[in-house]
C-alpha cells in the first residue's frame, strides 16, 4: 500500500513538473507570438508603402511617355532644321 502511495506521489510530482514546464513554454510562446505579430504589422506597413510608391510611379508613366514623345519630336524637328541649313 505504501509503495502505491509512493508511486502515486511520484506521478503527481512528475505531473506537477510537466505542468510547470508547459506553463513556461506557453508563456514563451505567447511572447514569441506578440513579437511575431509586431514584426508582421511592420511588414504589412512596409508593403503598403511600397504599393503606394508603385502606384504613384504607374500614374506618372503616361506623363513621362508624353514628355518623352514631345522631347523626341523637338529633337527631330531640330535635327531636320539643321539638315535643311546644311543643304
């Protein structure tokens, strides 16, 4: 009977140790989860900022193309005028 109590006591001690270990692990996992959530929020913010920059650049493309076409037309006209003077 005493051996059964000793065995039960050992099992209870082991269960208590496992419970404490699991609580420590759970606390660490909660801390890690909070840190990862903060990192994730920063990455989401950086992605939003990058998306806004890309969208702004995409909006400027037609203006840049138009300006490039106008510049090319001016250069072509200037080149034609120079050729006419040479002739």
